[in-house]
C-alpha cells in the first residue's frame, strides 16, 4: 500500500533504495523518526515483498496501543490513505491529536548519551565503528554531535534520516543550512519544509550558502532584510546573478 504521506526518508524506501537490513530495522521500530513519518513507513513495510520484513512491520504495528494510534491518526499531517488503512482495522482518529514530535515506536538500541556529555571526537569514533543500519538508527536517535557528522554522510538516506529526527532543533537546522559541506539535496529538503522556512534565520542562511540551488536562493531573496541584502551583494562566494540581483533590489527598495 502507498502510504500517501511523503518525506525524503519515505521516498528512499519507496524507490527501493533501502537494503533488506535497513527495511528490517525500520520494520522493528528501531528507526524512530517523527510519529506520522514512522507510521507511514510501517504501513508501507507491511506490504514489503520480503515476507520477514512484512511480518515484522505487522508485528510492530500490533504492539502500538490503539489509543496511541488514534491520537497520531488525528494529526493534520497524517494522510487520508494511512487513516483508511487503520479504519479497515477498526482504529479511528481520536478527538484530540498527539502533536509532539516523539516517535510512536522506539525500540532503537545504542548508547543513550546526553548532548552535553558528547563531543565531536567521541561521536566520530563511535560512528566510524558502525555499519549503515546502525548509523541510520543514530541519525534519528543519536546526539547533536552525531547528527552534525551524519548530515554529511555520503549515504543520502542517512542525511534524510537526520532531518527526520524528533530531536533536531531549529538552531541545528540553521547550522546545517549554513554548511557548504552538505549535499544540495539536504539544502533542498530544508527549503521545502514549510515549518523551517517560517524561521527567518534558516531562510537567510540558505540564501547565503553558495551550495544552495540557485532557484531556491533567488526565490528566498525577497525575504531578506536590507542589512542581509547588502551583505549578500558583496559576497563573492555566491553566484554572480544572486549577488547582482541583491544589489539591484537594494536600489529598487530605496
């Protein structure tokens, strides 16, 4: 079944990018993104061509208390297709939704390290000893330091999982939007998240990042303050057309 709801992480699974061990990880609930995304992922995996993956996803769904399911189904960001899937099973949306960002299932293992007790060197050593499924799990469950490293992982699914982490903060997203070391796919994902684009600092960081696709930067240019436009108009790292347009906009707006 097509779960309807779409995110970059879900799209990776739909395209068939996820290997069997990664699909099993998600089916067991060890990949713990935000509840609507995780629920759509489990609904997708119950129809997986691999019988073990499908049966594991089914078993995981059966462990979720009906009241918790109903609360998530009441959220505005849950698709009609997912609601229909559970309606057939006798579960309807609750009167009051669960609107926090916690996963609906979290069976992930691994070290539970507070952000203030981690550092880049320790995080890097841990991650270097992990395989892809383990790094994928840490992308949604790990520390701030781990996320800062994994967002630059060459595996696109891992970077997408970081952006699906319930622990990810707006300040982290702003920091990622400034990075010239992340892929342009990461910057596209940020630019297409409406909630993040309401944050001026994130939008401004994308415009100033030379790695941001030009179409996105040009579209966001109109939101910049005069101060940021002036800074951009002299920034030799951004494309010429962006710098020139910023300079023209300063003149027009006067």
